[in-house]
């Protein structure tokens, strides 16, 4: 099993753009395992993140995320993620995600709001 845990904390502000828009400034952290030459290696990253979310139409949402994460080995990593969500029903979305590593995903997402 290779764990991949991410979390962030910060502040966000509403913008008067489209129907609903928000920009967030966060301090992000990530823990994962990467295959080393002979074995898996635990990696811890942390750094600033800026997140822009908007909902130009009632059921369509767009998010853009830019993170600058430094590794425990002092190798910085600038990461860009983008997502398009379509709300199928309350708390259920179909999501298309792409990032700078040319990783593309199609997800069915169930949101838990607390």
C-alpha cells in the first residue's frame, strides 16, 4: 500500500465574478511514498498554495490550483491542477481533472460537507 495524504489550511475570500467565485490562500502539506532505487521512500512536502474556484453556470464548476511545495530533500516542486465539475445531483459531481504531470482523471465525487 502506498499512502498519499494531502491537507491544507488558510483563508478564502468571495469574488464578484460570474455567479459564485472564491480565491483561497493556503498552507498545504502532502505525504506520499515514491519508488526509490531499491525500496519506497517516504516524502513530506509543504508550502503555499493559491486556489481559484468559480461556478459560471448553476451546475458547472471550475477550479485552478497552483502550489509551490518543497520536499524534505529540498527539491522544490511547482504544481498546477485544474478541474471541471458537473453537478449530477446534490453532493455528487462528475469531475475531470488534469495536472502538470500530464495526469488526466475522470472521477465520480461524493462531497461530505461538515
